[in-house]
């Protein structure tokens, strides 16, 4: 870039006075020359003045250049996520279905008459809790393993999780004979930890929450050469999960509303892509924990928000922020987001037992709890409630069903 080009940029960025494009010069120029009399010329003051001006100009250029670097980083990051989003499309979803159908049994919609009568709607439940590892996440894991990069197959992978993502990846990696490291927070659900180990993965406990576990997984990938499988921003995972949406619309083309929990956002974003591609008239309603309203706040503000850490009974909804790709896919495509209190979340587990005779984890039953909260809006409509998972510990179940 020419000097003239840099000066013209600097006026806009730094907002210097019109008579000088450089605020450092504008501030220092007068005081420097006022102290330089004719008698000082022989003592080398003018060379000092020249060097001072050069240093100030270099500092100013450094400020402008660093600003350009930050803008370039943001631009490159936007391009990176745009590239990932472009890889999530109906063609790839149909291709993923071929993979998923080879590995997994289809989960069918179940119509519950008593539940429908209670809500005065035609209510179907999509039982993703019936899949291996008891959650929808396994769809994405098997699709990823079908496209795994050669270096990941050779060196192994690492994931960070509080449960279902790690279970799914460990299960799929074992089937492919790929070494898998699963990083979980300390004091994670011990039953989930045992199941992860049973699937042949190496379990690593680190950090107080998912985000500290995630940071460690990234460090491990960098230092040991493992492939870090990011659950929210991996197109093959999302395309695989989107097969759930294909099954819903193919089996029930007259569906009006789909209700789906939002944690990191992959499941809801995957369904949104299918709705967009097949029937945009379907309304998608997300569900979050009142204590962890990360997507809800992002959706309201129009920018991705990180909420404060908080405890919630719904481990699968305990996300302080949604991932970048799901947020970008969901922000303009979701009809509503319902926030549930801790009691409402626990009530969802009881409703699942009462109306469907299914054991659902707290996050897995969140959509059902939301349907009861939205009964007026859903009345007279054809509704699909996604029961996303069934990995509930015995201790948590006892706490939920214990008499008050």
C-alpha cells in the first residue's frame, strides 16, 4: 500500500484533525518546534526532531496496521464459517441418509392419543432416545466416520463432551477401529463415563465445566496430533443429524410444528436446514433452560451471546453459547424459543413417563415440557415433539420422581 493510501485510511479510522492525519503529530508538533531555537541547530536538535516525528509516524502506522489485521481476522473467520455452512445442504443430507440407514435403524413417529387429547392437537413423538447411545447425536457421528480424514483415521480423534456427543463418537469410532479420546469435566455423570469406556474410548477428566474440557481437548489435539472433532461446527455431523428431519417430513408431510431442544444448536439447526429445503411453512420451535438462555438471548439481540455459567438439571442444555455454525443457520429460521424453569424441565421427564412410557433425560424431555407450556399456540395443529435422548442417571431419576 502507498503512503497516500495509508494516510487516507488513517483519517477515517483514527478521526484525526483535518490539518493533520496523525493525532500523535497533531499533539506533539507544536511543542517540539517551540523549544527548538536557532542556537539549538548545531546541537543536533533538528535530527532529534526528525527522529521523533518518524517514531510517532511509525507508531501511528502500527495502530492502523493492527486495526487492519483485526478486521482481516474477522473477515477470514466469517469466510471460514460461511464455507462450513455451504457444506450443509440438501444434497449432502440425502447422501448422509444413505450412510445413516446402513448403520442405524430408523426411528418412527409415534402418535399418542391421550397426549393429543390433553393438548388438543395431533401430537407425535420422534423417539431419538431409541437409537444406539440413546440420542440423536449418533446420526452425525456415523456420517462423520464415513468421511473421516486420513490423518484422523491414522492418529485418532479427541472430543469434548458432557455426555451424548462423546457417547456417539466413541460408539462410531469403535465400529471403525479408530482411537478415540473423550474429554469430560470433572464430576461428570459417572454412568455416562462408564458407558464411554465400554465403547472403547480413552476417558480424560479435566476442568470444572464443558468449556474447560473443550479447551483441554484443543490443547491435546495440538500437542499430540489428534483430530479435534468440534461437535457444533463440523458439516458431516450436522448433515448426519439432519436425517432426523428428513424422516419426520417424509413420514408426516402435513406437520405444522416441530419442537426441538437447543443446547449447542446442532440438532435444531439440522432440522432447520431440512425445513428450509422441503417445506418452509413448517414452524420450528426451540427449547432452552431458563438458566442457560444462550441462543434465546443471541436470537433476541441479533448477535451471538455467551451467558454466565449456571447449574441446570438439563445437562444437554447447559451451553453458555451456541456454536457459530448453528447460530448462523438458526437466527433467521426459527419461529420461537421457549424457556423452561428447572421445575418445568423436571416435569418433562415425568410427562414422558406418564404419556409415552419412555425414559427420557431432562434435555431429551424438554420439547414435551415445552409443548404443554405452549398448549394454546399448538391447539388444532399437527405437532412433532423430538425426544432427543434417554441418558438419565438413576440418582437424577430418583430425585425427579420422588414425592414432594
